[in-house]
C-alpha cells in the first residue's frame, strides 16, 4: 500500500518533541509520508531533493526563521503550500506571512483535528495546482511550437488539443478564420491564441458587430475624416487601422447587416478600405478572424448571409466543442475559476467538495464555460470559510429545472426538449414503471447521490427518498 501523500509533508521546527507529537498525530490520521527537520538551514535542500507536497514551518527558529524562509520557498516553489506555526504573541507576524504567500497559520499548542484538517486542505490545494500544471504539460509538451499561445485555455480534451494543432498549422497564413461554437465556449480566447501563434507584431483588436447598423459598422472599422458628418470634429482611425501588422477579430459575425457584409467582402478581397468622408483608399495587412454562435452555412442557404462572403471566411474553420462534450475539463475549470475569483474578491481559495463535480457533470451547460465561470464566481462571492458551499449551485440548477431548462439544449422549445428525452416503444409503461425507471436512471447518473438525483428530477430530497423507500417496501 502506497503512502499518503505521494510526496512527503515537511515538518520544520527546532523542538524535537513537537516534531514527534505532530508526526504521531498525522500518522494516526492517515498522513504517513512525513519528513522532519529541526535545522532550518536544511529546508531548501530537502524541498529540492524530496519533492515536498506541503510544509509546516515554525515562525521562530535558530539560524533561519520561518519569516526568512517563507519568501524563498514561495518564490522558488509557488505551487507548494506553506503553513506557518506560531505562538499567541506572534499572530501579527503570522498574518504578515499570510500576506507574503503562506497558505495558512496554526497557533501552538495545536489541536490535533485542526492540524490534520489544515494539512489535508493544503495537500488538496497542492494537488490541484500540480494537476493543472501536469494537464498543461501533457497537453503541450513536445507537440506545439508555441505553447504560450494557449496558456489561457484550460483543457485536457482531445478535441481541443486537435484544435490547438490545427491553429498552429494555419497561424502563419493571412487567410481569414471562421470560428464557430455555442455561446460561452471561448471563441475570443481561440482568436487570441491564433494571433499569438502567428507571431504578428501588431495588436489583436476585438469588436462585437452584433447590433451595429451599417453606418456604425463603417465608422467603427474604417474610421472617418474630420468633418465627414455632423459631430465629426476630428479624424478617427478605425479599428482596422489599429490592427496593422496584427489581427482584427469580429465577433458575432452572423448578425452582420447585409450592407456591411458587402464592405467586409471588399476588405477581404482588396485589402483596402475607405474611411467615411475619404476618397483615398487605405490598405491593411491585418489578419481577419470572425466568430459566431449561429449556423452561418444555414444563414447562407436562407439568403441571410452572402454566399461569396461565407466562402471567403470559410477557408479556415474551427469548431469549438461545447462544455457538455468535454466534461473532463470541468474539474480543472472549476479549480481555475476558484483561484481567479478568490484572487479578484480578496478571499482565500475555498476547497470544492467532491459532490460538486458529480452535480456539475449531470448538467448540460447551455452557457458553456462562461456559465460555469459565473456559477463559480457567485459561489465564491457568498463563501465564508472552509469547504465551498454547494447551495448557490443547487439553487441555480433548481431554478432552471423549474423553468424546464436545466438539463436540455438551449436552442429548443420546452416541449421539444421534453419529448426528445423520452423514447416510447409500442407498449407504453405504466406511470409507476416510468417513475421507477426515472428514479433508477437519476441515481445511476448521480453516482447514487440522492440530493443530486432529486435535483435532476425536480424533486425535493425527501420526496425522492419516499419514492425509493416505497419501492424497497414492495
């Protein structure tokens, strides 16, 4: 049987008696892989040679104090959680250490339960950090020429890795790129990755064209000359001008007005444009990337999108998979958003309960990664301390479930959604048979978690429990 954790917990204190008692407390609680150190001068060598998973560090020691060691550790090993040990009269120093990057602090004499729970939280935090690092390394190592271009995209999905490889293959060309995908899948991040992988020296300039009439579209993209219209008091350089040597990213291209489509087509074909009020064309070398959550091919067939423009844009096409098609990314994304939201809100990163991932894996995420981000940020904004509460997630999903939206695609009516979930044979089941099958299926999908199964069925926990007990009594 392998020791837990995989890499040792380093206990650093000049008092041998404390090291012995702390080791005993941890070992009797299942944390058996422990390294002890009573000489603070050996700490950095031990961390380097042993690949430590967490450090318990006394704040006051001979030779090197904990306050002196902490910045060395956090700078060289930013993913390594450090817990500070302090006496009652040193709490101010411990708080200062927290501001300097310590994971937590404990006051001597230490309660066994508090010691074990704090170490466990530190280990979980370290595992998350290392898991994300390994995920990126396994995805990027030896396969991509420009891994830095994809640093902002959290994924381990094979389809997404194929997208990255395709991006590198097309990044150096000047042809347009059409990015498609549902709302919230990260189309702008993909556009930025293309720009970074291309090596272009100019900016990546984004603009959302949804809702822009033709005049506003022309002014936004191409700019205007002084006096071109009432209120044009000075010359304006359009966004295409700001994207010289770079990339112009047009989001929601499916909503572009027909008149504006003509101007975009001319820009693509001639690489030139006219600012409003000018008779002299300007040229551009900007790469054009467009994105949409609409089916452009279908719009083209319906006459809502110009065929010639569609074929111009479709030279390179990237389809981003929905989050429900890459659910293996949910854990890494949740941990990433927990870290980001905690940093922005000035809170300590909470630990997500394992039950949360079971719950999220039952949901279809019509809003994709953006929706998950919103759920996590809302939970962290309510978070007080300790384990992350699931209340806000359950409330959100319960609200959607009550509206008939929770576990179905966003593009269908409620009636179609419900009908699409059930397949009937020649002989209909009885109401009771159908109910039993639904309960069984919900329990299987939720891993036996009755709370989550109840949420999926739109029931309270007690109502589901009554149905289960009734079936067992028969």
